[in-house]
């Protein structure tokens, strides 16, 4: 392999390791009315050490936030009606 390619690959892998370390123990509130379709993505995040809390509606998310508002990221999926 080309030494430039290997050097770039090394830089990319180091950056990815830093990103994964940064994500570890972060928390996501994921709002989606069909959480079953997200199972694979949720498993990937969990494998990276990300804690995910699911809400099936905006009202449900609001209820969760009344008792737990320490999230690093909110993700809102597409809704059939909300």
C-alpha cells in the first residue's frame, strides 16, 4: 500500500477513536413514532456506549423531560401524525 494512504488511514482511525471516546456515556433522547424501524441504528449507538431513551411522541418526550433533562442530543424522526 501507498505510504500516503497508510498515513491518511492512520489519521482517520485516530480521529474515529477520539470521536467514539467522546460519544461514550453520552445520552440521546430519540423521538420517533415508529421506534422499531430504528433498531439497527440504536444498537450501533449502544455498541458505541451511547445511552438512548426513546419517546414515541412529542408529548411523551415532554413527560420524560419533566423528570430527566440531562441529554446531550435530541433526535426527532418523521411522524405520521403528531
